[in-house]
């Protein structure tokens, strides 16, 4: 019998483990790579109607993107329909965006999110937006528009999220908001804008007036672009849209929004200056407590970098000191922010999309449980601080 | 050389502290206690720190004696054999839980449609092989792996924590302490890991008073675990019904919106973290092997360890329904887990004290005789 020395024994053992590991770990690749049997999805749109649910998916197959559709009564039926139509199993692990149709209600959204989260179908960091019309139309158009960038729809949304003032929540954040004591989620609305642009050469523009009109008509082209979110959909007991004017306050109150532009009007020496600044930094603090009535304190502290400085610096030449000017601009911004924030906060008393009840529960759960849940008599205090750089 | 040095002991303590708690445990606790799992985990980890203190004192009192000699000198041969065999039987169950956790992690995170017990075979083979090696081998391996594990956990902190809203963990004990208590004892099988360190009785070089640094090592490991578990608790505090076995700490790097852009780079981090599980399970297998060697014989001990490996593989095939496994572990096995993991170290501590008294008595008697 051959006696093995220690080194030889160890080498054989290492070889044995390596072969076993390689053979067993490669089993998923036989007979073919699993990825080839999957429909890899980049973004999905979900519409809910009387005839059931429709899912529109932008899929990635190598270099080409394709938009596919599925129908069913519930999400699981709809995804199964997609699997059967296209002969591949849908893979949502790389999905970066869910677009909800304009007719999706709060209950529909909870059902959809619970399905995808509990089954682990989708990445919890996947973004959620609302389409201004149907999600099918949104995904179909958006897929065409973003094709040239190669990123797909979800890539565009992530760019938007980092640059826009209204941030896009993840599916986990949206679900947390819906299942909190407040029970309302704020979903930004993405839509399209069509604009006409003139194209053609100067020769044709210099043409005669008789021909000019017809030539000008032919030279105009329509361009469609995705509009960064400026309005929001409230998934509440009743679903409604917050218009652009009201949505301005969300820039100050959404915890993750850090960028954007801020405007304010400043009256000085019988002149009205429109101040435009870039938000350099912003912190928001909303706290709540029970006294004789619920008391909510909304605190916003922000640093703003003034754009178009030349427009206001002329006042310095008229005798105003720079510090005084900065103080006045800061005050103008504080008033503007207070106005935007208070508009939203008062509206939130009815619908609580700012999470007041959640904060009251965290502060005093015992008192919360014996409270009737009516925020109409709540007192809201504001602590707004702006610094203009 | 069948010993570990102090540094290796501290590394082993750290890895044992974090190993078993990264998989099913946070989800199971949340199903029982909701967001009060945060409190439940603090209670359980505090109990484990006290357990670590008892283990360290027992290690200190054991001197150069191994765990069998420590018990035999105090309680006699028969009692010590029975105790060690019972504890070994318990650790076989615990190893089965470790394998179930690992299998669940891989079947949901990586091989979603192909994970079967056959994939556990290399792991089981490695554990059995591990058990046949001296303590110095595990010590050296732990020393090499620990820095990688620490770096991976720090990376995870940077990637995940800035995005987390920890205020969602509030209110703490908002509806009383009952829920928090319900999240402690049913999960005793996932705690009490330090008991396995009693296998190192008489095997730590340069220990003595410095063994108490093990408490710091354990505390740091627990701090990491509590931090990552709290991330899960605060994220799903209001929606525990969403949680399934697929949800574990490995999902947390996806917390931030847009995080899908980076792909699953976090899986590389978890792979490093998983090496802690290999070490911890290896030390459990080592404990089983040594206990049976001490109580029966060296040859029988090795065959029993091999048999344990085969048994684990067969159990993984038969008991593959995770719901039933976790139900059994939380409703039936929690009591044996509490008794074994928390009482056995106290028994070893008492044995150590008895041994010390006996030694002093011997010295006193000798001195008297001389006089």
C-alpha cells in the first residue's frame, strides 16, 4: 500500500475540495446560462382599470430595448401573462423604476408594493413615480426617448433624482409612508412636454412672405421631452394631485431633497427684486408633541447661493451695506419659505401627507392611542432660518 | 501545537459573536416583536455578554485542563461524560440551524431556483475536516479572516447607514414590554454562541486576566450586529407582514433609492462576512469532535464527527421546509437551548471553583504534613 506523506495528503484534499466545489457550484449554468431564459426588465408601468391590471415593461436584451405588455386581474396574473406571451420568465431584480398610472389608488399601490416586496421580486431601492396619464403610454414614450442615451428609462430617472428639487422615493420609502400612522405617500409625477422648434436654413427664412408661412410650417418640428417632476400625486384615502404652486413647499419638507432653485421677492426702495438662488444645503426637522392640542413644529434651515448677484448688488452702490442686504435677502427668503411651507402644512392637517400623526405617535404612543386622530385643531409652529451666501 | 494565542482568541470571539445573527434571526424576531425587536435584541445580547463573562471566568479557572478534565475533577467521570455528550448532541441541532440559515440565504440571494441540499455538501465536508485539525489551525485561519470581515462590515456601514432613517424605530416599547420579551427566549437557539468557546479550556496561551478583553471583542461584534439589525427593524417596522425568509440584512444595501445602479456589489461584502459563519460552525464541529474524543475515545470521536456530518446532510434533505424547521426551533428547541447554552457555562464555572478549592486544599494539606 502506498503511504502518502503529509504534503501529498493536503494537496489531494485541496484538489478534492476544489473539484467538488467547481462541479456543484456550476450546476446552475447547465445546460445554459439562466439569464438567457429571463426577460430582463429595466422599468415597469402599472395601470389599474375596470378590466384588470396592465403591466408595461421596458426590457433589456443585449443592446436593444423592447417594450412588452401583459394583462391580468392581479399583479401575479399579469406577470404570468407576460411570461407566457414572450416565452421567458420576467426578471425584476434589475428593475430601477415603477411608474404608476394616474388611476392607481392608494389601496392598489399597497397591494402592488406588498406583492413585489414580500416575494422579493424587486430591488427595494427601485424608484417609484406616477405617470401624468397612463403608465403604458409613459413607459412606451420614455423608452423611445431614452433609447439614444442607452441608459433606459430608469437611468434617466436616477439622473433626475440627483438634479431635481423633488426627489423620487424608493419603493421601500413609499411603502413605509403608506403603512405608517399617517398612511399617505407623496409620489412625484413625471410627464411629457411637446415643444415646437424651428429647423431649416437661413435661406428659407429669408424667403418671401407668400411662401414664408408654408415654408415656416414645414420647417417646424415637434420634440417631446420628459419633464422633471414639479407636481406630486398624493396616495391617500382619495387620490389627488398637488399642483406646481403647492408642490414648491415639498422642496423644503422632503427629507432627501437637497438641490433645486429657490425664488423669493424682495421689496427695496420701491423696487421689487426677484431673487433666484441655488439651494446649497438644507435641513428639515418636523417634530410633534401633545399639549392641550397636538403641536407640530416645522423647522427648515437652509443656505442659498444667490444667482444673478449683479441684479441686487446695485443697491450696495446706493448706500446699503452688504451685510444689511444679505439680511434683507435672507428675510425675504424666510418669508417665502414660510409661506410655501405653511400652505402645505395646513393642507396636511386634512390629509397628513407630511407625517404629523407618525411623529405624534413616536413622541407619545399612549396619548396617541387615546386620541381621536383629528388634526384640524393642531397648532403648527414654524422655525425657518435662511442664509444667503 | 493544539493551542491558540490571545489575539486568535479575541478574533474567534468576534466572529462567533456575529456569525449566526445575520440571516434569519432579524426577520424571525420582527415577526414576533415588530419594531420592539430592537429591545428584544438588546435584552438577548446583554444576556450573551453576561454569558461571555461566565465563559471567560471558567476559562481562566480551568488553567491547563481541557473541559472534560475540568468537569471530571469536580463532578466525576460519569457526570462529565453525560454532560459533554448532551451538549454535543445539542450542537448537532445548532449546526443544522446554521446550515438551514446558510441555505436560505443562498437560495434567495444568489441561486434562487437551484439551491438544494447538495450545495451544502462541500460546506459539511469542510466542517468535518475542520474538526480533525488542531485548535491552532482554526486560530490562525480566524486571525487571517477577521480583518477582511471587519473591513467588509465597515464598507457596509458606509454604503448603507447614511440612507437609513433610524427614527422609524421609535417609539421604543410603545405598547409595553410584552412584545419585546416575546422576541427573546423563542430565539435562544440563535444566541448563546459563546458556550462553544469552552472547547478552548486549557487551550489559550497567555490568557489569564487578558482573557477579559474578549468582552470588548464580543461587544464590538454585537454593536455591528445591532446596527445592521436595527436597519432592518426601522425599515420594516410598520410592515412586518411583508417580511419573508428572503429578507435579511443582505437586502439593506438596497435601501437607498437608485442603489440598484451599483449592482449587487454588497454580495462580495456578504461573502466575506460568511467566512465568519464557516469559522463559527467549524468551532462547533470541533467542540463535538473533541467532546466525543474526551468522553469515548479519539478514534470513536472522529467516526462520530463523520457521522454527524452525514446526519446533517440527511437532515438537510429531509427537513427542507423552512416554516416547519423554524417553528420547531422556536417552539420546542428554545428550552433545551436556554438550558444547554446558559447553564452549561455556569456548571463549568462551578467546576472551576471546585477545582480551585481542591487545589488549595491539597496545597494546605501538603503544607500541614511538612509542618
